[in-house]
């Protein structure tokens, strides 16, 4: 009987470790994002356009900067300088994404307006150290560290906007409840998920066709035992409830990876501080591609208002 129990325990841990390697582990790598995505079979015109944008951003002059995370990792970022005293946009990419791919189009909005731009290489991605993706739980602390770095580097009067896509969007929203410096004037979140638990349940149930109730114990063990974090460690729909920072929330209506219902849940948590826009026909992270003019107008109006400290009714 004891042998049987031990075999079950070993099997349970083995499955959990395999899940950790599949879902949470990531090797360090420095990649040319545009080239990495060129091999997609039969890319459509939108995909080809993003490849071109990513290659252009990848070639843009930048300075590599780095900080140490609260738990001792070396985190790196790509800094694009426009002018001294300009507002700073700090951008966070998505799950197993890269700055040049995820901000290939949207970053042009900030470059054109003369922002200084810092695109973060998340822990475990590109040239930052670490090997575990925590779906925003630890990344939100990294977000705070990057903000403090920016204040120390650019001065107490620097105006900061933090922005993210997908997991990066969840990260900046999860950071909204932390002790953010007054320099943070706004948050822009494009297609965020609510929490690690909810997005993982969705992926296992819908995408992998595995009942979430069956998969969750293995997922929880994989994250806690091998990844060192709790799947219930942060929830964007909870963290935004008390934030004093204005939030711009964007989601594609045809997003089949992160359900639009997750953004709706986040919006309902604090409609007085959240401006919410959806984009018909846009897939995951593709709202900018779907309607660049509208996306540009929404982001421009939002940033102009928060940086001027104007007040206005928020739009839905």
C-alpha cells in the first residue's frame, strides 16, 4: 500500500513538473522578433505588416538599461530617448512575447508624440534573467521597480504612463494597487486577463479540452512548488478597485485567447476610473492593427488629458 501511495505521489509530482516546464518555464533568449515570426504558414496581410513594424522597431537606435528585481534577478529594458523632460512610457509585453513584436505598432504613437519610451524585457524573456513566468504575480513587483528606476533616473517631476499587452496588461493592472509614485499618471491595458487562475482555467478547459477541475491541482502544484508563486496571488479585477490612477482599457471583440469578458469584469470593478473601448473584429492584441486611426485617437486623447491633469467624463 505504501509503495502504491509513493508511486502516485511521484506520478503526481512528475506530471506537475511537466506542466511547469510546458506552461511556466521559459529559457533566456535574445531574439530578433521579426525574423522569428516570419515562418508562420500562409501569413495574412496583417501579420506581414506586423513583421515589418517589428523589424523597424528592432532596428531603431536604443540603449539597454538594467535593474535588479526585488528577488535578485537582472532585468533589462530597451530605452528610446526622444528629449530631456519628456513624458515616459514604460511598456510590458505579453506571455512569451517580446518588446519589438508586441509594441511593433503601438509604440509609434508615443514616438510621434515625443515620448521617451522604455520597453521592458520581462523576467525570463529575451536578455532578462529568470526562468519562470508568473502571469503578473511577480512581474507586477518588477513594474514597480522599473517605475522607481525611472523616477531616480529622470527626476521627481517625470510623468510616467505604464502600458501593457496581454500578460503585460494584466501586470500593469495588478501593479495598480501597489504604492505607485505620484509620477504615474495613467495606465493603458490592452487585452488583459483577470488572474493567472482564470486564464489558465480558460486555456485548459477551452483550448486543451481538459476539465479545469482536473487540471487545476496539477497547475497549482506546478506554480507553487516549481515556480515559487501562487496562481491566486493577484487578480486585476480586484487590484483596480481602489486605484487612484486613471486606466484606459482596450480589448478586441474577436479575441479568442483572452475572453473579452475578462476586460468587462475589470471595467465593472471600477468604472469611475476606467475608460473602456472594444474593437470589433480584432483578435488578441490586434486592436491597433484592426483600426489604427481609432486606436490612435483613443490613446492620444487619453494621454493628453491625464498629462494635463484635466478632468472629463470617462467613455465606455
